């Protein structure tokens, strides 16, 4: 199902989608406090993300959203996290698709940064 939007509504949709991403990421971080040793990779994936920023919404098909991930660790794979956020957001926005446009390393020091 395609939803066509014009440029004037694109900004308000971006704000709404950014809010949904933020609240979903925060909920996952809170839930991860209860995870155990069996979910160590998932714990690392969730804790490695500082925030996810909406870069663009395709203005012809509003369910396609490109994002930038700001990370705070040496991790490079965030597929599980993006898929989980996408699945939870699909309750509000059916058939939403998140594409990682860029991954930005926000660390100031650490492995791969200064040694």
C-alpha cells in the first residue's frame, strides 16, 4: 500500500516518524535491562546505538524511510535492531521500511579511533 505525500506534509511526517523511532529505541533500551546472558549480542547491539536520526522520507512513497545511526562502540551490524524497530513501528505505520543510509561513529577515543 503506497501513501503519497507532498513536500509540505513531509516535514510533519518526518517529525512523527522520528518520535516513533525515538520512543521505540528507548523502550528497547529499557527492556534490555532485563535481558540475560543469552542475549549478549542483542544487548551489545542496543547499547551501541546513541540515537537514530531520520534522514529522508521518500516523498512519493511515505513508508520508505532512510536513517542515520549514531553509534558509541566498535559495532558495525545493526540489522536486528533496525528490524525490531521496523516491526514495532508497523503497528502504527503499515509496511514501513527503514534503510540505514549512514552509520556515524560518535566515539572520541577507543579501538579504531586512537589506536
